[in-house]
């Protein structure tokens, strides 16, 4: 079995925002295609950032992970996998 990696939140966000050098982006895309490991803290940070961004900017979040955001009453969201009303 090859080397295993744990990605930190800042790397995930930089990868998603296309802020990494080209070689690093390619390296990470290979890792992510093969396997990705993030900690529970990373997940919590990402959910908090996503929800906070939507709330502060008065956005409606579109996500299939509605269970992750149920306790955030200020957040408006749409699950595109459920019938829209």
C-alpha cells in the first residue's frame, strides 16, 4: 500500500480555489482521485465556513448535505435531490 495523506483545511480550500502552484495542484488531484482523508475537525471547519459564508452574504445554500446544517437556524438551504417547492 502506498503513502497515505491527511489534508488540512487550508490545503483543501486552496485546491478548490485554484490557488496552488500547478505541480501541487496536479499532485493533490492525483491523491484526491485515489483517496482522501480529512479529520473531523477539517469537516467541522468546512461546514462552519460554508454556513457562515451563506449567512453573512444572505445566500441560500444548495447542498445535498442538509443534515450537516440542520442545527443552523439562520441558514437557508435547498437540497437539489429533493423536490423543489
